């Protein structure tokens, strides 16, 4: 993450105990889509401005640099870019990083790239 993005994520997250599940944290970080789907049909968009915009920016920037410098994440990003647009691929990496950070903060474990992107 680095010297700037790590503390930014930590400070913008606050106490991790306030999020009951990993999906709630990913949604707060604006890393998941806000679509309303019923019976396979789109019923509109949800409130896309909910959550923390600084946290979303930090995860997107972390995803950008991870896709450049980490070989495992770079390989995942290149595979994903063949199927979806580049911004969607970066958002997917940001979502995976946010989920990994949630578990790291909640359990006090280290980041395992193969577990997240393997």
C-alpha cells in the first residue's frame, strides 16, 4: 500500500468492529456496484454516493499500483481486461484489496496475495 495509502485507509476506516460483515465494509468503501436487480431485470441504480469517497480513492489508487508492480495481481488484471473494460478490472482489484484489508484489520493477519488473487 505504501506510506500514504496505508495510513489513509486505516484512518478513513476507523474502528473495524463497526462493520458486521466484509460486504458492508466493501460497500462503505464504494467497491461494489449499487444495482437493484429483481428476477434478473435491472430496476435502477441505488444510491451510488453512499460511503467514503476518500477510502474509495485510496483503494482505486492501490489497485492501480498493484496492477503495475505485483506480478500476481498484474496477471489477474491482464486476464480480467480481456473480458471487461479496464476501469471495471481495476475496480475488481480494488474490491479484492478492500476485502483483504477488512480481514487483515479484523483478524490481525498479514496480506497473502495468492489467497486473494490465486
